[in-house]
C-alpha cells in the first residue's frame, strides 16, 4: 500500500470518527431504534414493551427539562492561615420545559436546599472557638416560586416555557443563599398524555437533579433521594398554582 493510499485511509478513519462524535442524541436514537433502517433486515415482530421503551427514550431526548443556574461567591472567616475561605452559593435556578405552553402543561415540582439557618446560628455563634455557620436542608420550593418568572424559551434555543427563580436571604430566617439545591421535576406534555403509560418525562417519578456551584447540574437518575422525596410537591399545572405559569409576571 503506497503513501497516498495510507493518507486516504487515515483521512477516512478521521472523518468517520469526527462524524460519529458529532452525532446528536436524536441522531443516535434514529440510527439505532427498533424502527431504524439499520434494523430493517430484522423482520421479527417488535414487542409492545420494546416500543414503549423506545418511545420513552425519544420523549426523554425531545422533552427532558433542562436545568441551569447562576452562582455567587462569598468570603467567610475561616480557621486557616489566611483566615478566610470562599463559599459558592446558588443565586438563580432556571428550568426549561421544551414543548410546554401555559395551557397544556402538567408539572409537579419539589425542591430542597441548604441556606444558613439564622436562628440556629444565633444560638451557636457565642460558643468558644470559630463556629461554622449552620446550614440545614429545608423545603425551598415555595421560596423559589414566590421569586420566579415565566417566559418563553428564546427562539434560538428551542420552544417551550422557561421558569427562572431567584433565591434571596430572609431577615432573621435565611442567613444565606443555598450552597446546593436538589429538585424533582415531573413534567408531562399532551404527547405523553396521549400515549401515556408513564405520563411524565423520565417515568412515573420524573427526573431529579442536584445543583452545586462546584459540580454544576448532576442528574440523579436512580440514586436514592429520601430528603427530596419528603419535600412538598407543588402541582403547577393545576388551578391553584397556575399563576406561576402566567407569562411575564414578576413576583
């Protein structure tokens, strides 16, 4: 094999690798699902369970909620050589709901976080030595919703609703923003309702995430979440909470 042939072969391999790495999740799904052209040679019947699993995967790719956040950093006294440490806090949390409109959404939301417990800090700050600020996990869903806005996702980023909430300090109650936030989102569209065994994107329990400034957004998947499971659930698609899905209203 001559040098030119080797060059052509290497370039071909590099092209295939680049093409494979550029495949989006949807392209990968369409290439490998049970209805794909690659599997057309297999004429055996496709079980209903298999079809439903493939639909679950497709809906997850198309409609899975997208979580983003902003953070801020605060300098705190510390028992070290510099006498100071830097702590990151979650300032805003955004949930994008692809395909959603205010009138066709089913959305259950629960959320917990760990802001500083101001009252507990008052009780412990007089103890000998440097006392670390106490952070306790609590329900943050109501706090986030009270400071939230609803708007359309920008056209360049897709279609659907965007919920953005701001975390705030509360005098004599919340002495800081949360260092971490965990949430469970059970989101359903008219499409999931139509085919509807699970009814929600990601299954009956929806999708869970944890957010920290250090590690970003992490999907919890099948991890146990006992504290999150015990948090209050807000059914935003129902009448009593529909105000939070009204576009352009700042609370």
